[in-house]
C-alpha cells in the first residue's frame, strides 16, 4: 500500500511507526500486539503490509523494519 502525505510531513501508513512517536521500535511492536489481542483499537497505520487487517504478519513486518531487513 502506498500512502502519501500531502503535507510532506512524517511518513504515515506502512512506515511501521504505529504509535506515531517518530521512530520504529519495540513500542510499535507492542502496540500491534495490543491490537491483535484487542487491548487497543486497531488503526490503519498498524496495517503495515497493507492487506487490510492487523495481525501477526504486521508485527513481523515491523520487526523486520527494526532489524533493517
Ligand atoms: Ca513508534
Ligand atoms: Ca496487515
């Protein structure tokens, strides 16, 4: 999924920055886990691989981003 920000600001969807704090790290993995478990509402930015659902594949995608894979 390609998402463009007309304001030219931070990258949005598919960046892996689920909690929007400007960095992709373990906190974003935790946020996705919470969404998978239903502890917090799933958001569009958490659908990192753009397949329309927030699940373990998105968690893996974020881990890969963190690891630079
Ligand atoms: Ca983040
Ligand atoms: Ca997904």
